[in-house]
C-alpha cells in the first residue's frame, strides 16, 4: 500500500480535509466518520466484551449510541446532498466518495436497511461524472480516488450478491 499506512481510508481523512469548515463535502466526511465510529464502537463493545463485563445499563447505552450514529448519518447525508449539488473539484469529489464509503461501512456494521438508497445515490453520483473509467482517466487521477471507487464497487458487488441470495432463499422457503 506504499507509505499510507495500514488503513487507506483513515489516511484519506486527513486533518487538512477534516478541518475544512467551508466545505459541505468535508462536513459529510466528518459526519460519516463519526457515525461509523460510534456504530463500530457499539458493535465491537457488544461483540468482543464478555456479557458479564457489560454494564447493567448496556441496553440503554447501546440505544443511545445507535441514536447518535443515526443522527450523524442524517447530518452526513444532508451534507452529501448539499455538496453533490455543486460543481466540485477533485478534493471535494474524493471527500464525497470517502463519506459514501464510510457510510457503506457503517451500514454493514449496523445492518441498516437504508444501505440501498445510499448505494444508489453514490452510483448515480459516479455515473454523472462519467463513471469510474472517466474518473480514473482524468487529470485528477489519484490512488485515493481509485481506492475509494474500488471499495464502493466491492460494496456494490457484495450487496447485489446478498440480495440475490436473500431473494433466492425467500423463493425456496
């Protein structure tokens, strides 16, 4: 992976981008990161901590974390829509792709049924920019963009295979 470290998505979310308060795309990335982080924390806490070690109020705390993650997701989606409505440069496009990638991760962790709408949005966003091939052939090409597009493509492929599997099981009983 070169010199970007073990987590390329985290490397994309640099302080320079995260601290840009004049950009809806940066705000979308911040809110997506917060939503995903809260959901991941709740999932890992419940999954990896022995049940006896969870606090007595864990169900209430988990519900609060879920609500917080949902609020951050709504804020991310609002900023994504705002940023996508403007003609943005390469960095804003990558920030939006990162925000959508983070929301895909969040949706997997939380099994959020809204994942289909999010995936449809990002596929339309990419299509309006000429598709992945055009986005990778442009003068604004970067490893970051390629990584994000490949990550989103993987989510799209696995979501379609999951839908086919689920629909197949429903048909066969």
